[in-house]
C-alpha cells in the first residue's frame, strides 16, 4: 500500500498548489505544475487547429477552382 501524502492533500483542500503553495488555479510563475497545465492547454489548442485545418481543406476540395 502506498504512503499517503497528507501535505499534498492538505494543500488541495486549502485550494493551494502542493508544489509552489500558490492559490489555484493561478500559481507562481516558476511552478512546474502550472507549466504542465499551460502546455496541456496549448496541446489541446494545437489539436483543435489541426481539426479546423482538415475541415477547411475538405470544404475547399468541394468547390471548383475556376470561380
């Protein structure tokens, strides 16, 4: 059985980051947890743009080029 990290649980209950002790959802600028959250958000945006790009290319194929 794994050891329970009571410090981490206490910080979550307080609404604070367990790494930097900053208030959630905002953290201090150097917090690695916040950095990971930002990267995940950018990844989702990037995937969304890829889907939009595919849809636009599909629509453009439908229309004649001589318009």
